[in-house]
C-alpha cells in the first residue's frame, strides 16, 4: 500500500491490524463492502480470503487505479458511489 509507505509506523500498524481483524472474521463465501476504498489495496488484501469484495469511492481516478492494480482474477469490483447516500 503505497500511501502507507510514507505514513508514520503507528498508522501502518493500525491499518495492518484492521486488515488482520477483518481477515480473521471472514468465513468461506463471505462478501465484503469497503467504503471509501481508494486505490491502496485493502480490498485487494481482503479479496485473498473473501468470496467477493466491492469497494466504493467517490474518486473515479482512485477507482481506475485500483482496477489497474487488481489482478485479472481478483474477486474485487470497484464502483463509483457515495457511501453517505446509500439506501
């Protein structure tokens, strides 16, 4: 996750702990929705275990980069959406 490479160690530790927590809770067949996914790869990491991951963000540029970073067989879908208006 490139932006976390320049983040303070405490931020990197927090993000890793958050990812580990989610991975520890996933069961076979689970789907995950990541709000504000950006491009940095949390969804891609979660997709290593989840059946399906949908990442949403309001930045078309970030979503385009996330799609480019995802492997062809990745179980992620990246959608341009605003989480504050989900119903």
